């Protein structure tokens, strides 16, 4: 695995408790704490645009999975299952 991918994965894991939510579920990561989380986990690593883009890709995938789960739940509820 490329170093940048390892760093992005480590930051992603560290950010896993930093989601913003609303009454329907996840909204997105709280970017305001990302530098703090990164500096605690990897003080030698800077959040570059490339690393940030990797985190956003993971975030989009997580939000898409959540949306699909909610749609499935809604469909099942409407069908009475």
C-alpha cells in the first residue's frame, strides 16, 4: 500500500468519531477537527490537497452506503416488511 494511502487510512480511522449528524443520520465529517486529529496521530504528516481528497472519497463512499441503507429501510417500511 502506498504511504499516502496508509496515512489516509490512519486519518480516516481517527476521524471515525468526528461525524456531523442530523435527525436522519450522518451529514459529513467535521473538517474543523481534522488537523487536530492528524497532528495527534501523525505529527509529521501534513494534510495536503491529495490526502484531503482521499478522505473526502472515503467520506462520500460512507455517505452513499448510508443513503442506500436508508432507502432500503424506507422501501421495506413502505412495503410493510
